[in-house]
């Protein structure tokens, strides 16, 4: 996949066509929408995680809720279980069920479950902006060509931001048994065992048959697979050693991605395809005559976010290495609090007797290492609302009597407006 492909749109300005004129400003929301979608399709590393690619909306005025998702919008890929031998028959043949004394009072099909599709609000969780200037005296290019070129480059830059946020989002989806830990660096001799664990995980969670699994790996894992000798054409594998290329390994589609897209100590993000949604809303994309120089300001602003059905989080796993890792063992949830600006935090499992909670808020939360002191973090009693801005990330840590971290988890904050 060529992620460096240049995508340029013809943005010649004619009133009523591309670059619509509005007062002293020319609007490019529709053009930028097309650019974002096209560039994302080429340069996204995690586009296969999200059903339908990047959902892009132009002319957005709502700055909190992106859309309302119904449970049918995103496929659920986890099988919910099956009957076991010896269990009671599901279809009753009892003489007093639907007949006899049970006439009009019972059903041989059992209790009826009402199907209701609930509208779940999905909020924007982060935003983006750009602000550039094109001076007629210095730009040294046709204005329309320069605008087209800069919008193309801005679409590429925003896609790079999507890659970073999407990697972080997918990483947070993996919890519990979906976190495969390795004490040491993975080598060509141990990489098969790592993927055996991943394969077993996806089988045991009941991933539906036929659903494609992918593994985005860092350079260390990718080269370990190549060097292991297990992926060769002699073994029937889709691999080209000369080009350092491997496509499948242990039932996973393999793709190498830059190391800096992984969180600390991570080396693999594995998931079923098409289990979430990625979206962005474009508030504005325009040029406007500047009062400060002889030219125009090129401006854009928007918001973005990601969503996954809670049930689909099981279809995400990750591999982490290093003995210091292991604090991602609390499930932290943020919902609107009672007062404006407050959020209600819930944590599971429950607090261990003798321990206490500490928290920290930031733009990009990082869990502390196991045993790290959190004495200077803010104390929390486990029940009170916390005043914090929507979109921030909050780290909740359970610490022992000496304020050493023993458990932790992260949530993106949703506060009451």
C-alpha cells in the first residue's frame, strides 16, 4: 500500500462550484471532506478497524455529539454462547404450556424478548485545526494551485493525527485476557509462541467464523516473523524474503507499522476487522482575505472521535513486553456527573481492602509502572464526582498503603455540559 501517494483536487474557484464564495471568505468544506476521505483511504494504518473507513461530515455545527449510533450500525463479531449436551430443550412440549391450563398464558417458545434499538450518543473526543497564510508577494505560485496543494498536505497531516489517535484508541480497547504479556523482547525463536497465544485468545472468546483477524506489528515483531523461518514459500506461506514481506502468519493478516504508533511496551495490536467507527466533523475549511498582509488566511477546524460496541472490545488484543508492564488491569468508565463540568467515574473490579485511589488528568494519559509511587497524585474516595474537562484523559490508580501503584486504568472524560 502506497501511503505517500499525492492526492490533489482541482479547486479552481467559481461561484456556485468548488470554493464557494461567502462574503469575503471562500468555503472548502466539501473539497476538504473529499480530500480527507481519499487520503485516509491511502495513508491510514488502522482503517480496517473501522467499518466504512473514516466517516466525514462537513458543515458541522454541533461540537459535542458526533452522531447517534444504533446497535445495528456496527456488526457484533463475538458469539454469545451455545447450548450444551444435556440441557433442557428450548422448545417446550409440556402439555400445559400453550395448551391445557397454559392456554393463552404461556408459549412453547419460552419468554418473549422485546427488540429495541437504542440511540447511543457518540461524542467527539478530540479536535484539530490549521491556520496558514498565503501572501501574494511571496507565495510564488498560482493562488488556486497553492490552496489546493496546502489542503492536500493538511489532509495528509490530519490523517497522521488520526493514525496516532486510532492506535491509542485500539490499545485502550484491549483489556483483561486480551493483554498478552511477555517478560522479555520477542525474538525469532519466541514469536510463534506469542501468536499461538493470540490465536488461542480469539478462538476462546468466540470470534465468529470467517471474520478476518489482523495484527499490526512493530519492526521488532515483523523482522522476528521474517527471520523465524516459519513463513516461507516452501511452507506454502505468502511471503517474499527478498522484499522483507509477509502477509499472513498464524491466521493473522500481518502489517508492519511505525514503532512510534505503539504505546509504551506494546509491540502488537491484533483485532477483528470492521468492529468500530472513526469519524470527524469539519466545522470550517476556508480562505479569507487578511487585514495583516496582502493575501489570504487558510483556516480549518474540526473535531473527531472513535467508537466501538462494548461487546466488540473482546475482539481486540495486544502484546506487551517488559516486566514493568501490567497496570492496565482496571476498567475505568466516565459518564456525566451531577453538576456542570463534573464527571462520574466508576471503576472495576472493586477496591482491594487496605488500598486507595489516586488520579491524574492529562491530554494523553500514561499509566505508571507497577510499583511506581503515586503519592503526589490527587486522592479520590471512589465515589465523588470529579471536575474535569470533557475530552481529557483520566488515569485512576489503585495504590497500596505506601502509595505504590498496583492497578490502573484510563478513561476519556465525559463531563456534564
